[in-house]
């Protein structure tokens, strides 16, 4: 979970991860975000282009305030402040990654290395979760000033290393961690890719599509004087026992239910005392 800058940070982390792991030669390929870039004669290029993003509807939450998992205690004589925030927006980022080389075989070799390298990326970003307080301060879940190098427990607790390969000591409990995952997906058809390259006036190149999942979290809200819960007045229930249910004897044995008493008034609308009109001759004959 992080702020609005997490989208650009994910793209930068993807660039850094590919450059740090390149082992096919002395000169790493050039990274470009413009598909229409024309490389030099023997220059190898990796095109990384985020072509769309969208909210994940399967992970959407109700837009109600929840207590944020952050503890800030600025005054030791008082208790820690309680903050609230709305649930984060889960966003999927879709990247098109294409390769270029002078010879087709070199481009295919580079494409194979790219797939293996990104298959090793269990996470693009792995660091303490960042919270923005109402006064503008950035803190982690422990209330400390936020910094990406505050990670001392999460990597070791999960048995994983960060993007830079470091494994730090485990001496912090309750540290909330954010993780940006990356997965290979089949999101573009060949026809869609041709239209995308044509739109950018670029030649068609072999490509892969990847999805990165991030969470956009807004600023926190401070509570004032605790939380007030208001409930509606409960209407009185019918005091007459429900005789349709089975009755229970003192020894616990279930007895047959008693029938409902007959109503004192006939069901239906209100009745009035009416009689049929008749002439005097018929009444005298009766």
C-alpha cells in the first residue's frame, strides 16, 4: 500500500531490476519507453511501455473509513493517536515489453533472457508501508519517519531478499510491509499489438505483456474524542408467544405444538349491518 507515486516507482523498479540482472555481455541493452525510437545499427534495446491501467474490481472494498494499522505516539504522557483511512484502490498496471536487435536470433535470445529474469521477480517493490499523516509527515506503521531502508524484519521473516539482494536482520515486530507483484499475462492479441505499434509509428517487434498489482492509499484522518456509534431505536417485539413452535416439557422432551386460537373477528375488511331490500308483500308473506 502506498501513495500516488507508486505507479512511477514501479516502472523505475522494473528498469533497475532488468539492468541489475543482465549477464549476457559487457554492455547491457538500452531501455526505452518510446516505441518509435529507432536504435543504431548494432544496438540492443528493451522497450518498456505501460499501455493501460485499471482498477481491479475483484479486490474492491466498501468506501467506508477503517482504522489504519499505524501507531504514532508523539507525546509519551498520552496514548497513541488513532487514525482512520479509506481502503486503498487496487490497481493493475499492464506493461508491454518488446526487444530489438540487428539480427532476429539476437532478439530472440534477449527475449528468452527477459522471460527468465522476470520469472525470478517475486516482487518489484518490497519495503515498509508508507502512511501520510494529516500534518504532511510520512511515517511507517511503527510511527517512525518513513524511509525505504527501514526494512529490518519483513524480508528475513518471509525468507526473501529485496530487489537489491540484501537480507537484513529481524528485530522489528508489527512492521507493515507493502509488496508490488509482477506476473506474465496474455493481455494483448497480435492484432492489438500491431495497432499499438502502428499508432506509435513503430515497426512490429516480438513482445511480452506483464501485469503489476499495486495499491493506492490516501492520507490518514485523525479521530477527535473517540468514536461515536449511533443505533436506531429497537421496536418492541410481540409479547404473545409463538404457539406454532413445538413446546418443550420440563424433562426436555419435545411435545406437539398447540393449534392457534380462533380469531375473535372474521378476517377481511370491516363488516357493516346491511340487509337486502324487499317489498312489503314479500315481508308480510314471510
